[in-house]
C-alpha cells in the first residue's frame, strides 16, 4: 500500500493535527506535483504496508479519512490477502453444522445453492477509483489480468509549469491470494515497453513498488547475514518469504541504471534497505494492527529533492520517532 503526499507535510502516525493546510484535490492525470515552486523543494511519500484491516469495508474508509480530510492523494497496489477466499468464522455455524445465514444475491449461484468468494481485484480497484477522487490507483492493461495494479506515476518538477519529470514510480501487482505470488512474464514485458516509452534513455530516476519480495531479497539477506553487504534497518526478525518464481522482472531492473530502489512489504519482521547490484532493495515497515507480529508499527518515508536530485528514506514510528535513514540516490 503506497500513499503519496504532495507536499512537505509529514503526518505523525496516530496523532491528530489541526494545523494542516488543506489543498485543492489534485487532478487525476498520473502526475504528482511538488507543493512548492522553489529550488530544493521536496516531495514525500509515506509507504503504509500490510494494513490488514479486515473484511469490513468500514475500516478502509476509516484508514483513508485522514488523507481525505487533508486532500492528500494516494495510490495503492495489491497484496496477497486482498482477494483471498472468504473465511468462514466458526461462530457462524449452528449446532447442526450449517451456517444460519442468507446468501446475498451477488454470491448466490444455481438457485438455492450458496457459495462465498472474496471480492475480486477488479471490483476492489473499481470501487476505490469510483469512490475516491484523490486516488491515483490504476487498473493497468487488460492483457495483464488477473494482475491489476500495474501502472506508472510521474513526479514532476515544481518549475516550468510542472512539465519536467523528476522521478517515475512504477507499481506492479505481485499476485497472491486468488493466484500465485508472481510478477509474470507479461508484466515484465509491460514494464520493459512502458519504461522504454516514458524513459527511453534512462535519464529520469525510477523507483518500483510491489508487495511480495522477489527472490533477489533472499540473495541479499544471505549476504547481509554473512557480513558481505551493509544494510540499513532496525528489524531483521525473520527470513524472507519471496515470490513463488522469478520470471524476468529482476533481470530487466538490473539492466536499467535509472532504477534506484524497489520497495516491498509482506514480511512484518523486516524493515531494512540493502544494496543490490546498482540499486537498493527495501522493505517498508509493518503498519497495520492486523496480521502476525507484535513489533512496533511504523511507515517508511521517502523524500525526493528536485534540484539537485536526491532520494533518501527513513522509518517513522507510530510514536513519532525516526530511524534508519539512508540515501538511496544523489
């Protein structure tokens, strides 16, 4: 889950702030704009990962209400739980072992037979886009389905009428839930074609977001454990749970000098950034109170400076403390 903040304001997690200056809702054109127009302006991104807010859609409205109130835009991508199959709570079953509930018409099939399924990726994305004018989330090309959240957003310069790209942010659906946890060959091909279209000479810095870490994260974790590489982070509490297969995406990224970092979630007990080839492999920080683990919650913050360009990141904890700052590009 990625939320993009169009400006210098950085919200302390869980703490109300009545002094925030509201801004008009940004246009939904795939462009993200710096709030200021001066040299050295910054653009921040707060990465909230593994929210695990449960089945009730009310929780989602509560989660995004602070950003709505401040007119801060966001973008989201899928994890492995979002369209997982429906789980029957034990207390729904009577003594006879038959659930005493009525089927909603949308989930009823073949007359009186009843089955339940999770909400599809398409339905979830469509609902977010229709109900939230601040959302920059995209469907992605139909040819990539069942993966849905595959799109690119551009951070544009605060100068020259916001015409020059400062950084490109790619979002990819890493699967899981209703189908295997992978970034498929056709997704890799889409990324190759799209990156050649929007950044043919690799002159614009790029970052990439998906949820389930690639197998490269396992490689770099082994090197970190043996002292062969230096990572920046505070949590090394579990082994990497990677995608089911590698289908060419990492090979493409390693060939692009413009790719500065990849950001993932999924492992709640990891929050590190490690150098890999000519880029960084980074985890977010477990943000939600659902899911496994009792580690303190937080979020990964990215800060982009336009001129001269720099990209740095750190972890901001729920109590407001900061740690693990790292310069990813300069």
